[in-house]
C-alpha cells in the first residue's frame, strides 16, 4: 500500500522471544495469519496491484505519514487503508463514473462487506465500520 516491495519482520530485542534468541516461531503466528489474509484478499478479489500506484494525496495524506494509505488505478479501483478506522475523504473529482464501496477486515479476512455506492466528480467521505483497521475497496461500477 505504501509503494514498497516485499516484507521484512523485526520483532525487537526487548521481548522474551526476541529476534536474537527466538526458537519458537509460534510466537509470531498472528503475523503469519495477517500475511495469509492479505495475500488471499489480493488473489481472490483479483486486485490489479501491478497496475496501481501510491495515491495518498487523493485521501489528504500528502505527507505520506502512517495515518492512512491509498493505492489506486485511477478511474478503476482505489484501496484505502485506515489503520485506526475513522473517516477520510477520497477525491474523485477527476472521475465521471459511479463506484461501489466495500469494506474488508484485514484482521479476519472473509468476503467484502458491501457498503453502497458513491459518485465521481467530487470528494466522497469513507467511514470505516469500526475503530480497528479497515480497508475500503472503491471500484468502478460495472
């Protein structure tokens, strides 16, 4: 989502199962689950990530901080990740078509939850279903 390629894990050195002495990778089990859930999402939803670029400016994150992220293939699909839930405005002012909004829970996976439709040509508010991290999938209506 942030334009990176690949993953590197660092779990620190202050924990009992730290990076220097960890012999039981089951302590990292939840992290592996999150990776599986993310990979399943991109494959199942046929996300064209190889055609998408960072578009944080479209959600008001021009400084590219960790508050929220947008990965987009403009006019086709926008993935908006809200690490703490909440709301953000998505700038669709350059678009003419309508879009569907669905939410994906990156902690548990599963099917997308349809949230409705929005229109191009203006700013549209996205509001996460809860306070945890959520991913909005904004896709051009077919």
